[in-house]
């Protein structure tokens, strides 16, 4: 099956031209500057992670992770399968370069996985598809098969003796799935090791555990690190049809007796997920990954991410676009109206939550609230807002603000 777009010679020239462009321009998010190139050449490399991923031309680890020179130690092989050569590379990165995270990143619509499911293969390709077949068994679903394949590679890495020894030095192996269409990376492991082997949870848990939990009417996914126990305000009002999923990390893992009592007193179903992976936003990623699994199982339920972190909002908007009922709240007790009634929020805060949901506002929430709280006249509020935004935006804000500033002096 030859579908070559150009000859080997042409391809080589293309690579050279591509490399020439790479040398002369600085593009993308990662630092590929000549200075860094020289620095890493003379001082050596210290990549922060090993990425094991597919050779698929649509999966570009450095771009995907906005990484530049010297940041990622990348091992690519069709179907991200693992054998001795890959293990040797990982071992090298761990022992000699100091990498502490190995991410096995599969992707959806993977040709290698597809071939293993649907086609008889021959020659050398068989080495790859046979390995994938071992991983996926009879699974026919593309997404699940890709997850299982990742999990298999994760296990292969973990089971190698050298890697196990490295575990004591903090080396962690986890799985992820890259989505070709929207560029999103789903992290499949929370690196929770119960007994032997890391990441035992992996794909299976994430694919099937949500099925057991799919019977609820409302779900609250609590970013505990962000909202802490205040995020659970309102749990007394929940019912048997509510499920509260608490996500935390070692940075926030204490429960007070008072809170414990409140949780026991609640009728809702509680689950706890400790996210151990030491990367930025690991808790957020886990929440979004679980949310994605849940909405697939139970389309009609209502989902609330409990967090003050406005970074969630963009992703939530895309869920809403697909007509899932997802929103962000600052505590389980939910909507702005309720919050007002409970007097958990000041008048200004409740107003803000209700009317200023756009990112351009939420990212300056603290400043705006301070202005609303302390502004003595309309003119003063106007002047202070002008320091944050341009005139047109302030004009819009003033229109929105009418109900709560109409009694203030000034025009
Ligand atoms: Zn692939």
C-alpha cells in the first residue's frame, strides 16, 4: 500500500528545508532559540519528562506541550508500544538525565490500533499490531482500545525491574490520550499506587468506574485544592440523587472533624480521588477527564465543577456547546441566588457572579470587587475602572452595574 507523496530524495530535501526554517525562525510556544540551542549543546540536556508516543505525524509532542529545546525526551514508535529499545531509552533518561515522569501518550484514531482491531497485518508491522492485540483483546471501540493500549505500555514500563527500582527515586509512569480533533490531552492516571505497580487505576478504572456512578441526577466535581472546605457548603441540602466527587492532592488532604461530620450527615454519595501526579493543573485535568467520562454515560444529569478557578470556564463552554449541562460554582450549595440568600457572598460578590461571567471580567474579579466595595461615587468607580479597562468596556460595565450603583452620588 504505497501512497508516497514524494520520493525519498524529495522527502530528504523537504526535511532539510524544514530544518533550515527551524534554524532561522522562532515559532511556536516552546523556546527554540539559537541561544538555548547553544546552551543545551554546551551544558547538556535536562529534560523534565519522557514522552512515549505514536509516530503519527499529527501527534507532535513538543507542540502539544509547548515545549522547546531540551524539555522533553521523546520516544516515538507507531502505536506507542514498548519493547527493549524503548525501555533502554527510558532507563537512560531516568538514570542519566534525571527525568522523573514518563508519560505514555496514545491518541485517538490511531492507525496502529485500528490495524490491530480490523486488519490482518504482515511483515514487520506485525510486531507492532501483535503487541497492541495483547493490550486490547477483543475491544472494538477505538477510544477504549487506545486507552487499553496506553495502559498496557504503562504496565510494561512499570514491570521492568530497572524502572521499579527507579520508583524509589520518585520516577512515575502515567498514561494519557491525545485527541487529534481538538488537541486536548487526557491524563488517564492519577498515579495512585495501591500495592504493586503504579497507575493501576489507568484506563479501566476511568472507563468503567464511571459506569457504576452514572445513576445520579446531579454531580459536583470539587476542586478541593481550590475551594477547600467552603466548597462543600450546602452539602446538607443534597439528596440521594446527588454525587459529590472530591479531588485533592497532597497539597490539601486534611479533613476537619466538623467537615467529616457534615459529610456523614449528607445524603449525597461521596467519592474521593487523590491526584498524586506532580504537574501543574493535575487536579484540573483529572476533573475534566472524569467529567468527560461522566457526561458520556449520563447525558441528562447536571454537572457542577466546584472551583473559583476561571480557567475551567473555557472548557465548560465547550461542554455547553455540546448541550451538556455543565457549569462552575464556588460551592456545592450552587447558584448565585442561593448564595445571596445564604449570605455567603456580599451583595457585590453575588452581583458579580451573576453578571460578570466573561473571562475579561473574571480575571480581574478581585480588583473589580474592591472598586465596587470601596467606590464612594459613580465618578470614582468610573475612574478606577478606567485604570483596568478601556473606555468602551467601562461603558458596558457601567450599564450592567446600574442596579447596584444607581443610589450612589455623581452622574
Ligand atoms: Zn498512532
